[in-house]
C-alpha cells in the first residue's frame, strides 16, 4: 500500500453503471517522510476518508477485495485512515496531532 | 484511476478476434493540476467519450470488469467521463465550462 | 495498451513447457508522437506481426486473455497490428504509408 | 520480489473490516547493492519481521496468496526474512553479521 | 517479459510456508541493447538458470502460471533461458558465443 493524503474529489455522472454510488477521492501520494510525491491517484473510498486525512491506498486487483468494490472496474481503493506512521523510533505522523 | 484527456484514436483491423468492435482511444494522462504527463495509454472506451473530454481510466485487470470488456486482452478502460475535479476547495476542472 | 514497434526476436529453447511454440518478439514502446521510449518488452505474438510494424501491446493479466496465451506465464501480448494512429485531427501514423 | 529493509510501522484503526489484525510495516526498497531506493511500500507482514531486518516483498495479487492475506485488499506482503544476498561470488548481506 | 541477467542468489529460511524449496535468483534487467538497467528483481527460478545467463522474466500474476509457482506469493518468475536476442537483422546476444 502507499501512504497518501486526500486532496480533492472527482465527480463523474456518465460512467460505468457498476460505479454508481462510488465516491472518488483524489489522493496525493507521500514519500516515507511525508513529502508529496508527483504521483496521484483517483481512488474509490470505502472508509469515509475526509480532506487532508492520511490514508492507505491499495492498487491493482487489491482494490476490488471489498464488498463495496468487487466486480467493479476499480484499480485503487482507500482501505484505511492512518492514525500513526513511525519510522524507526520516531513518530512521523499522528492523526491526533493533526486534528488539534 | 488516472485522470486523462482523450486526444486521439487508434485503429487496428488485424487483431485478436475478441477485440472486434472495441473502440480504442488514445488518452493523455494529466497530473493533479491538469498538466499533461509524458505517459499515455490506448484505452478501450465503454462510455462514449469524445475528443478533448477528461476521463477516468482504470488499468490492469480492472479494465476487464465490465460486460463490454471481460475476457478480452485489455489492460486499460475508460470508465467515466469527468464532470468536475476539485482540489481542496478549488474547482480545477469543470466539463460545463469546457463545453461552453 | 501501449503503442510499440516490432524491432526484433528473442529465442529461448529451454523454457517453461507451456511456452513451447510461443513466438517472442522484442517490441520498443513509442510515445504518443511515435518517438521511441526507453522501455521495451518481450511480448508473445498472437497476430503474426512483422518487423517494423506498429502494434498494440497488452500487459499484465490481460496478456493471458486469448486462447493462445491463457494459463501460460506471459505478461505481455501483441493484440493487434495498428493501421492508423490519429492525434486530434492529424494522422500520426498510417500503416499504408509505411508499406509503400 | 524486491529486497527491502523494515524501517517503521503504520497504524490504522479505522479500516476495511477484513484488515483487522493485519500488521502494517513500512519497508524501504533497496537496490541490488543494498542502497536505499526512493521507493517504499506499506506491506502486510506474514512472517514476523522486525525493525532493520532485510525482507522479501511481493507486490500485486501475489500479496494475497497466503492464508493470512487472501481476499483482503492488500497489494504488498512480506513473504520472507532474508538470510543472505550474494551477487556473483560475493556476499552482499548476511543477517548473521547484522545481528552481531 | 523482460530480459535479465542472473547475477546472484537470495536465501531466506524464515518465509511463507508455501515458498519452501523455491529457489530465489537475483536478476538484473537489461535494456534492449544488453546494458544493465537500474532495476532488478528477485525471481523464482523454474528452469534451472545459472549465473550470468540471460533469461526471460515474467512479472505479476504471470509468475504463478506454472505448476512450481501457482498459489504461492510470487510476483516474478524466470520462464526461459535465452538463446538469442536479435534486433533488426543483427544478433545482439547469443548464448553459444557467451558459453565459449
């Protein structure tokens, strides 16, 4: 999985029928130090992630291993909202600090 | 999924039999600010996208999760025509503005 | 799919048994303007492509969605010989011109 | 598979239900000379890897070919703890030396 | 598939049970001119490849399309030992010359 920050939304009304009701979020990948990478992805959201939250994104066929995404033409899924990222013994990110 | 702009067409008459009738569009990937990336893809179209429209492209096995694409040797599918892309609270792209 | 030009052949006699009889072509990926990219691929050929022809290449599990490739350890397949590539209203490539 | 060094942990409490109990490790990919690459991955751990250990990471659908990972939206899995890496006749890495 | 040169071995004793007995080779990808690329892969070997031999490597789910690899968490497999690589009408590589 990759670490990403939710940075926006994409709306598509005219789409594959099986995608009706799927919410598309624009996520910016972050490197292991929390800096934005040039890569982004439009991911389906299955956990109710909000703007600026750090999330875990699964890509490829993994994105369809959930009841809300299976058998749909999706290749990226937000699978979790991140609480903490620790590198070595240092806390790199904490959602609690962010939310203050 | 990636955001892309439809920029052309590819025609192949001599091809895998299962691809008969599949329309191939050339799509240019865009970054999250709408600038063209160096990457492109030839994607099957399942939604009737037109030249210059912004679309969502699914790649990998996701491209075969549709009745018009399953069991065909396809690795990229246009799954939706984009209406709006918003980054933070700003509208980055709106199809309505584009169509004027 | 990616646009590629057939540029060579690879021969392997000692290989997975299921690959017996599979023809391996070396294909050079082209960008959307027809310039060679640094990427190449060794792809199985299911359409009888010849040297210098432009072809469509499917990668990943898509490469096994054909009777000649299924259940074989293949991750790239030539799925069509390209007749024309058009960008906007301009013809970028035409096989007919090439064949003259 | 890629060679990686375990460099941290990621905690997510609000996630896909099927991921309950899955441990997420942050792994830094290494090149074939043991130097850190810019790429990283958040991988599920199925072998009990510890901080600073070198591990083998499988990505894509391979990450779900284990009883602890199947049918979960995972695209990266630590599949082994590396004992030795040898390039030509030279030992590049030995866990035993590392553990001293 | 990619062209690669076998350049080493990786040993992992503590690993996914299904990987018991699988031999892991370190392979260096080569470009279409035979020059080493920065990419490498740890691939399972199903054909008995030896050091310095040029091989064909399949990645992704293709790596599990063999009796020795199916249902194992593998994402790269050596599927053949290369005899010759020809670009245009020129022989780029011949195993016979190499073996002299």
